[in-house]
C-alpha cells in the first residue's frame, strides 16, 4: 500500500504527499493553530481555522486566503480503490465491517441514542485504526460485536433504528 496522503483543496485541486515529502517540509510552529512554512523559497503563514478530525476536513488560512482541505489517508484511498464504503446509503440502519479486522473499541450499547457522525466503534484493519460512525440520528437496536473480536468483511456490527 502506498503510504501517501491525498489532499483535496476546495474540491478543485488535488495533490499527494508521501512520508518523504512530509519530512522535507520546513516549518516553524508559531502557536497551537499557526505555523510558518517555507517551500521553494516562498514563505507561507498558515492558520488552522476549523478542524473536523473524524471526517478529515479542515479550514485553513494561507497568507490571508481561506481554503477547505480534505485529507484522504492511505486506508481511505485503499477503501475507495476496493470499491468499499464506510457509509452505505442503502443500509442506513446497518453498520457492516468494510474489511476484515479486529474491533478495538465499542462505544455504544443497545438502546443508546446516537447522532449522525457519533463514534460507534473502532476497527483495526491492516494496522490502521478506522472509526465507524453513525450514518444518521437513531437508537442502537443491536450490537453484534465485542472488543477484541475478529470480524470478516461485510459482518453486521451495529444495527440502528429510528427515534420514536
């Protein structure tokens, strides 16, 4: 698997960064949310404005101009290449394992109310952690997994039902 990150800027420009590229970045942290970066003898003042770590979406300001970034990890790219999906619209009530792996965490129990995007469980696949989230608001109908359990691709993990 290629260890590169695909970065989309404003859904109109994409580029890839690999580990070597990341090591060569000349940056100085100015504060928790601001960095100064030098690239090809050009100076860039970068500020993190908004962060959605789970969905890997960020809003940054570079030299006064705001941009929306989406970062795809190597696992995200592999899932897309394999034609798999973490959120399958046709089965909004069911969360299935997108690939074989080990359940590291189960964050919900039967009867829990969840909001769209809530962390349901963490699946380790190919030595990478993958947080599975609720595709919509609802109530947990059933949890068919336990921490430490090995699961196959497609196994039903968690079932949701609509709020009453």
